[in-house]
């Protein structure tokens, strides 16, 4: 029987690209690389306009001791300018624009880790992962070296998140089918780094071809096994994944490591293996390009910093006028206002939808107290009350009702017959609560 969690929803899958092999995007003429592609402090530029850079060269870094990651050139060429632009999260950060010389001149610093995995120390692995600028590639973008450090000595299980429960996205599915050994080798490196002996690769049961492939390769493995998860949204949320696999609930305000688990994304594992075996930092990723506006949906291997327009053009362009561009999945991704938004290390999908796709707005949303949002909330919250408190500006009660535990999965809004944009109201409450706390902390510090 497949593992699962309580609540959640069954969404139309739209996995149109499940059979589309990963194609390599032709090299872009330029890349626009954000200096903040991770949680934590933005990197500081290490290059200036006019500088020549090589493929894989470190072009930005964060001061030692600060949470953050280095950033690397995804092509070789010339730095044209450093400009301020908006990243998918809405923050405005510096971007390094590199004109591609189409030579792919490799940075001389790039070389494989010289030691065998059996001889390498945990700290050395963590250092390789940090220097390669690897972050959670499922969308969270948390620096992977920091996640390992925070889990060291606390966890006895690693979970590899291959749920890919968002509609449309198939990038991880194709990676598992086409490069399963890279993912498995990445898991072995993580096992060694964390000093644990158990890893589960969690795959939803709508990807049984990938499950079969992994099970074949892992037939003799004593430490790594595959876990088949029921296809249900949001199975990929780490709290739901841990509950489904272990029966443990993570208390509010706690982390997976507090219940002995740490979760990594499948593509993150492949990036770790690549960094370890070749020295190449995180400068490419697989992106699903889909949506009803895209003529020929595809999975593409793309240099970080490539503008979304290049991906769309390679997929045959737009079949109809676009209404919405989304970075990531349709449930938890972020709508974009810049069609030239660059792909970052955590961009799993570029989706373009027309007016005719998606939920129609209800002119006068109203709660009819049906209770569906409560039934579907995987965090066992009462979303309609939090939304109402948010609308009334009652942040205290919104917080008391668990607003900060909301994982913003959107399961409540998806099923609301009254058309209430529940998750949007909860997001507003969360942002206001955070801002209020930050303001109070600043005032206290100034006293
Ligand atoms: S699903 Fe919508 S209508 Fe039903 S209780 Fe929740 S907010 Fe109200
Ligand atoms: S309240 Fe939050 S966690 Fe619960 S269903 Fe809505 S978005 Fe998901």
C-alpha cells in the first residue's frame, strides 16, 4: 500500500511532459544571473563590468559565517553590466549580465574531488557542496551545506523528495528516468556527510516507471530504498512526507531534524554528485516548460540565468495570448510580471496560461461554512477563520488560529465553493505578523 497523509486534495495532473526527454537548450546569447538565488544573505559580486569570466567561475559569494551561497557563471564570456532586477520572490537584487562567447571555456579551478567517498570526511563534503553553491532545487532554495550542518548528529534518516506533486511539473520524474544513478550517487554522498545509514527515495505512484528503475538499481542496497507514495497534493510538503513515511508529526515551530529526518530534493542530489565527481558547481537545472499557451511543452536543461523568453521560444512560442506566467507549479509557484525573468537554481517550471485556463474569480466571494477547507487542510487548521481574521486585520487571532503553521499549499482555496481566496488572505496575515514581529524586535533593540 502506498504511503500517504491526512487531508490534501486530488488535483488534475496535467503531466503533459511526462514522456518528454530532457533536451538541452541551445546556448543563450546572454545570461542574467541573480546574486540571490537562495535563502539567506544575497551574494556580493566578485566581478566587474568588462571582466572576462569562465564557465563555472565563482562570480559572487557571501561572507564566511553568513547563511548564503556562492554564485557561478553558467557560461563563459564578458560581464556586460550588473543591474538591479526583481527575482521570482519579489525581492530586488543585483544581477550579473554575461554575454556568452559560446566557447564554454572551463574555469581552471574546476576539478573532481580527489579522494574516494570512503576516505572523505563529512566536513570536506560539506565544503564541496557549499563551494558549488548548491541549494534546495525543489523550490525552497535553502543552502544545502547549511541544511546538512543543522542536521548533523540529530537525524537517523534521509528522505529524498521525488513526490513532484504539483500539476504540470515532470522535471524530477524525467531526471529519475534518465539519470537515476546520479541521484542515487548523490544520496550516497549525503549518507556519508550525515553519518547515517538509512535513506528513503519517496516517489508518488503516478511515476511507477521511475520506481521500477530505481528499485532495479537499488536491488542490492542495504541503506537506500524506494518508498511509493500515494499521488495526492501536497505530498511533497516536507511535513506531509515525513508523516506519511514515519507517522511522526513535526510540532509547530520545529524542523524535520527535530523528529530525526532531513529532506533533500532529487535534483539537489544529482547536483551534489556532479559537484563531487566533476567539480562543476550548480550552473544548470532541468525546467518543465508548459501551460496552455506553450506550443510544444518540453523538459529543458538550462543554464542558470537564461531568460524565460528563451525557453518559451525554444518550445515553439506562444499559441495564444498569455494571461499569466508562473515560476514553479500552479499551486505554490509565484506569478511573474517580468517575461524576461531569469531561471534560477530553484526554478522547476516555467508555466504560461491564457485567460481560459484556471479558476474563474467569483465576483462576491463568501464563506458558506461548508467546512471543506478544514477537511482538506493537511496542517489541520481552520483556514476559513484565519482568512476572516486576516480580512478583519485581527492578526492576534489569526496567529492564535495557527496562521504561521500554514504551508501555503492552497488546498483550501482550491476546493472552496464560495470562491474565497483563503490562502491569499492567510499569506497577507503571515506577512503582516512577520513584519509586526520584526518591527517590535527593532524597537526593543533600540531601547
Ligand atoms: S471551503 Fe470556503 S465556503 Fe467552505 S468553509 Fe471554507 S472558506 Fe467557507
Ligand atoms: S490553510 Fe494553509 S496549509 Fe491549510 S490548506 Fe490552506 S494553504 Fe494549505
